[in-house]
C-alpha cells in the first residue's frame, strides 16, 4: 500500500483529493498539512469526514509533515509547490502540483505566465521545469512512466477547453484563427477564501465576465493546441462566473474548413477520444448539462455543426472540482504509480 500526503488540505482542492484518496484501493492517506486550523482534525473542518478522516492538520514546519510518503499533492497557491516540491522529490515522492508552478516546461513560458498575472517571474526551482509533465493524460499520456515523478495539474478552464477543441485542431477541422472559448464556472472555482465579490448576497442572481485582459489558463490552452497544430494558435477566451456552486460549461467555436460535414467531424472526435475513458461524446439532442458530470471525473462533450454558419460548436461540461482539479490529479497519480488510470475514479456523478 502506497502512502500519500496532501499539502493545503483545508481548501476545496485539498478536501477533494482527500475524499478521493479515502476511497482509493491502492493508496493510504497518512499526512495532511496546512497553514490554517493547525492541530484540528480534518473532520472538525469538514464534518462529513467524521470517522473517515480524523487526521490532524500539521503545520509545514512540523517534523511529522516532513516524513516521506510515496505521493504528495500540493493543493496550494502559485509559489508554494516550487519551493517545497524539491524537498519532497529528494525524499523519493512523486508530486502532483495543483498550481501553475509546474505547468510549463520552459522557463521563459513560466515567466510570461507570471507576468500576465502581474507576479514576480522568478521560479524557485527552474531546474525541475524540463522534468515536469503537463498533467492532462488525454493529451500527454505517452509521457508518463515510472521514471517521471512531477506533474503540473492543469487549470480547470484549460481542461474543459482542451478536451473540447483538441480533436478539431489535431484533425485540421477548423480555421485556427477562428477559435472561441466562451466559458462559465461555478463560484467554487474561486477557492475557499472569503471574498466580498463571492459573498452570497453579492453573487446571487449575478453573472459577470472577468479577467478580460488575460486569464491565467489561456497560455495552457494555446500552448497545447499549438503543439497539436504544429504552429502557434491564438484563441478568444472569455471567462464568466455564474451563481452556481460547481461545474464548468464551455461553449467552444471554430469555423469549419470547406468540404467538411457533421459525420466527418463526429468521426474525428470519436477517433481522438476513443481511448480516453473519462470523455463522453453526445449529440445536440442529448440534454446533457453540468449536473450530469457533478461529482465525477467525466467530461461530457456535445459535438455539433451549425450548417447555416459553417461553425463547429462543442459544448464541454466538467466538474471544476473533479475533472477540473482533484479527480484529474488522482488520474495523474495513478499514471505516475503505474496503476490503471481509472483506479478510484470509476463512479458516476451526483444527481441532482
């Protein structure tokens, strides 16, 4: 039985990966670390875990927090993983980082990412960047192996957009200068920390677009689509918050190339995703929505062609806290450990 540690256990990502590890047949959760609520049992922070996870939250400097484990999850903001991951790797762990610290293999890309966010572009462990895997298994599965030990878990919007657009780019179905990502997310995507903007009276019945000057996940989307296309790709990306707890719905558009029809598009999507266990294809009349992936690691895609405008239209649905975060992280852990990809994740969502 392998062992696991969660750093940043008290946040939404931390409790999400905790819940999944408690159900995993091959890995035992042994250590929880956080800078808040130190000393309290996890079940005191999240009472639904009473009797299932009563481990105490340890301070990072606590010697028990330094004890080696086989896997370490960093459910922490940018800047934490890059400082602490080298020590965990030196102790023999495999590391999955939820932040943007290890999503880029080239230092200049990371520096550009930091500049877009208005942050210090210095990286505390640049020597590790070339060793990291961009952790979207559906696109990077060939890179995993027992010799790779560091994964940058992608952003939730990036996962939603990439699973929806990658077949269109890989099979050259669309004009690359026509790609549009119109994305809506639940409030939990902002994390656990309280904010006046997300206080219930402020958020109820309120929908707004944000970060129109540049969202942090756009670089991931453009980088991965560019890899598939063999040349740079730019997308028009609009993020919006809706008054819901969880879920992402991304409406993805591109102008079809001449001579293509729906049957050809559908076959391309079917071929691209045929080995991707957590991607499900649906037609326009399926009635699929975010409720149907809630609590699961699935991405449900509605694939459609607007014959009148010659537009490809793909509607991508994920749970931002599962396939967009903790579920995808567990999928990464399975691949790092050489386990079947779906281990601990073969479950439907929660309805209603």
